[in-house]
C-alpha cells in the first residue's frame, strides 16, 4: 500500500471480526514498532503481546471496571466491541532507561535528574512506536485502536501481567480484522480542523 494511503485510511477501529490475525502480521507490526526513533537511542520500551483468549481475558478482567459506567459515561458498547480484538499489545515505557542513558559519558549529564527533560520523551517515543503499529496494521489490511488503561486499574494490570516496576503503561493497541459497528469515535462528532488553522509558517 502507498504510504499516503496508509495515512489516509488509518482510523481507530473499535470492533473486530472473529478472523485470526496471522503470526506473520503480528511479527511485522511489532518489528516495525522497534524501528521508531528514541532519544539517545535509549530504546526504553517494551511490548507485551496478548494473543490467546486466556491472556486477553486476563487483561480485560484487570483493566475494566465491574460496572459499565465510568465518569458518568456508559462504556458498555466500547467494551463489547473492543473485547473482540484477537491481538492486544501493551506499549510500555521505562523512564529509568532514559535517565541512565543520558548519564553516560557521550551525553554529558552526570546525574539522573528528571528535571533536565523538557517533556517525558520516554512516553513520546513509545507513542511513536505505537503509531508505527497502527500504520503497519493498515498496511496489513487490518484495523487497530490505541487506548489507555484507566489509572485506577493500572496496578491490577501490572500485577496480572507481571510488568516490572521500571515500566509504565503508555497505552494499548488492539489489532484485528475490522468489523462493522462498534462504538463511534470522536471524529463522527467533531470536524477535522482545517490545515490553515493549525499549521503556522514562519511563526504563529
């Protein structure tokens, strides 16, 4: 698929068919993720791939509330569709890996002071890796959706999947063959901003 077609066709899919995702497609998606840029080539990321029904059920049980309501919003339609994804990939970030890397001689810092960082590049880099997964899914003829784990369920997910203390959950990518239906996304309720409104040349 042409790159512009991948960009144009990428959207968040929230419901999937029962058709399995090939092992080759999953391998390509994760291989491309680790081709993302990372500050200082720190590569402070890790990915937990869940492909069996049992592993996916463990994730959903730990990451979702017992009731369908969260912040006065009914999440039942979203959950019903998202639970059909045959592949779940947790994208993790290690802040410590970045702090250690920039304390090495070639970077010039001699301490692990987080205040030196203008923004949390560890999460930014994992976000870029996640986008590569989303785009690779499109190129494979698949659909995908990036979402987060609610803060109140992070501890349960970490414990259930044995995620080391060093790593934080940046987000999750659900992957599968797109199906009709599923919860409607915000683009169905909001317009895309015109380029002239958001692109400023030569200054604001």
